[in-house]
C-alpha cells in the first residue's frame, strides 16, 4: 500500500499549541466528560479498523488514520483544558493522568503503538502481524485507562454542578431578601404618598413603579428557585 500516513502523536509539547489554535469541528460543543467518553469508543473503533486495514482494505486504513488523528487531537485538548478547571477539579484530573497510577502513559503508549502499526501497514512491512499482536494486547489496558479518565471527568463535572447549584440557591435567597425589603419600602412610600394628598402624586407614581418592579423580581426569583431545585434533582 502507498497510502500516506499523517498522524500527530500525543506529546506534552503539543498541548499548548493546540490550546491556542481554533478547535477542530469534532471537538466543538463537546463537554470534557463527553469528549473523554468518546475516546473509549474511538479506541475500540481504531483497533477494528486497523485489523481490517491489515487485510488489505485501503478505506479502513484511511478511516483508522482519521480516527487516530481525532483521538490524538481530542486527548491533547483534554490535557490542555483541564488545568483551567477550578483548583480541586484540576488536581483530581492531574492525579488521574499523572499520579502514581496515572493513565497518561498508558494512553500515550497506545497512541504510539497505533501509529506504529498503521505505518507498518502502509509500508506493507513483514512485521505487521507483530505490531497487530502488540496493539491488540493493549486493548484491555487502554479501555481501563479511558474508563478511569472518563469517571474522573464525570465526578469533577458533577461536583462543579453541585457547587454551582448551591451558589445559585444562595443568590436567589439574597435576591428574595432584597425583594422583601423593597416591598416594605414600596408599601411605606404608598402610605406616605396617600398622606401627602395632592403633593404626593409624583411620589405615589414612584412608589407604584417600585411595587411593580418588586412583583417582577418575585416572579423571577420563584422561577430561579424552581430551576435550581430541578437541577439539584437532575444532578
């Protein structure tokens, strides 16, 4: 086969470069946890595509190369983006990838082996079978590593969601307190305007507008409270 292979390997030096570039279409719109979960599916797809490519299927070879490119770019994006998380979440992900039992080396080894195997297929090397055996032998390790990474991103996402809901509930409570105080002010202003008679007309208009505003605030805070409760249950 003379199909060319152009796959970007995963290295620590390429993450900052990808961070400053426009995101590829296959990454846009995906959360970190969804991106991590897709890596599991891609790893298994690549292995199957590579096995078929080794049997002479040129289309599967091209498909495997595309899948590897997507996998590598996605992994680089994950590594470049997680430091932007809040401190606890970033530390959790860093430990998952780089700790004593970190999955980072396993994922990097898988990418290198995948690239090596595809290059052997492209060159019709007599060592293709050997490369395939090594690749298939990594299946369980890479799947376990990607499952671990996905679980970590999922747990961090849930923790952030819970913290956000708690903060939202606090903000809603503060707004409700302000609205109650504004109601009292509006009520007192209306009484004062009524006592002032003719001279209190303009003051009465202001008091009525304030009353309308506090009514709208009440409605919005009730909606926000319901939304916060729904999100809490969904989390």
